[in-house]
C-alpha cells in the first residue's frame, strides 16, 4: 500500500462516527435532564398531613377538588413563597418535625393555618398509606401553635348536630371528636359553646382551622364537610383570580432554584436555544473539518513528487509563476512531437502547422496555433496561466486519444 493511501485511510467508517456522536449527544442530554429534573421525578405521595399526600389525613383531595372547580391552586415547594406571596397561603401543620421551621417563620397575612389532629405510622409496604392512626395529644398541638407565637388551648368535644357558620347551619362530620381552640388572641368566626372551629388572629387576615377533618381527604368524603371547605376558602379570598397556595416546604419538600430548569424557562429560553444551535454548528464543523490523522513523515521527503513540490514551492516564493508560460509551451511541444513521431528536423513553424492539422481541442474548438499564441509571452496572472495551460493540456490529451484510436 502506498504512503498516500495509508495517510488517507480513516480509522472509523462515517456511519460508525455518526452513531458514536448520536449516542454521545443522547447520553449528555439524558444526564442533563436527570440532573435538572430528578427531584421532580420522585414520588411525593407519602402518607402524612401534607398537600401531596392522598392518605386519609393528607390534603391532596382538597387540592384536586379546587382544581376540578376551576380554582387557581398550586403546591409551593419554594421557601421564598412563605416570606412573601400573592394569594391565600395554606399551611397544613404537623406535630412532628417542623417546630424549628415554625420558630424561624414569621406569619404573613392572607394565610390559613390548618392544625394537626392525627398521628400515625406509615405502612412501609405502601408508603402512600398509614398503617395505623391515633389522635395526637392536645399538648403537642398547643406546642405547635406556640412555635408560631400563638397562645391557645386545644379542646376536643362531641360533635354537635348543627353548627352555625357565616354560610348557614351545617351538619359537619369530623371523625370521632370535634377539635376546637380557646384563646383571647383569636377572634372566632365559626364556634360552638366549647370553643372556635375557625378563628382569626385579631387585627390580621390570618385564619386558623382547628379541626383538619373538614378539609383532609378522609373528611371530604362527607358532603357537608366539602361544602364547608369550599365556602371557607371563598370567604378568605379577595377575588376569584387570587391563587390558593398550599405550602409543602414545612414538610421537607423544598425545591431549590435549579439553574438547568431556569435555562429552559422564560426569559432564558431564547438564549438557551441560540446556545444549543451554536453548539450543534460547532459540532458539525468539527466533525467534517478534520480528516484522518496524518502519519509522521520525513523532515526531507524523497522521490520525484517531493522534488516537484519543492521546485514548485521555490517558484512560488520567487513569484515567477507567470513567466513559466513559454517554458511550459516548449516542454509540451517537444513531448508531443516525440510521442507522435514527428521528424526531428522540423522547424517550430512547421511543427505548429503539423499540430494544427491534427485537429482542434474538443471543448473550446481552439487549434494549437491559437493556444500557442497565448503562451508565447508571460501570463498576466496565475489564474490566466492556469486557464491557458489547461487548454493546452486538454488539446494534447485529445490528440493522443485520437492517435491511439486511429484505425490506421
């Protein structure tokens, strides 16, 4: 195999390279997607008193009910929404694991606080359900309220047949007992003679629902409870466009600002698309620009080709290409005369007449004399020299072909 063939041989086929590039691009994209959206792919439906839970004491039922009725509702996983939000913020509290967070939290207006009532153990064979539930202690609930700076007494009583509310007398049906609050710091909105079911922090639009059975998944199975939940939400909102935000950060479902997700969100999406297009163009340019690796060669090459290349380089450096026209004409004249067996004693004029009788060049129709006239003097430029030399080369090729195919 020649050195030229060895140098031009590619180590991989084009199809193999295309497959490798496609696999690399797909793998990189998959890594980016998993890195940016892996927290979103986790199952958040774990049993508990949080808005993602579909268990009996969870609040995903009220979220779905509000969505079905066309309310603008969302579940927040950003802590920044706790400190400043537009809309009604719903905080569903738990007696476990959030005291430190509640102590660092400062109550904001337009907030509904739903107190805990139940405690239970997760069924590890089905983490979205509770294995067993029991009433949480009244002291633990009061301690949770105290972490928010609210001093109140938690009481549980038998459920009355009818309870007076701003929406009429309703037959509410919490499970087992009705949980109520008694406090001088709170203004009752819905109450019985034993305490307040729904109350308001005096002077602020902060509401506290004492019994979560009126809006949790288990309680919404009762029509009157569901009616009360919807009317209570409407009572606390200022307009139909005001969003309802259920906080999940207090339950550990915090989501940090993800740079990868921000790249594919407005207003950064346009810049990201431009960057991806530029990367694709750079990748395409890199894939077609570089050929197979060149083999290491001698510092001083050997052979006729190296001698011709070096001579051409010297002529080019001396800027004498345009003066090569007469010499090239004389070389071709001598070679063709020898190839066709012309007599050696012919003068240049006689030899030109002989060449003219051999016929014109097929493409341009020029005879040898016409081509010769353009090469007797130095060419005007390198391009002019190439065009004239190419005409002579084609004429000589056609003459030799006709001579070889001549039946005589």
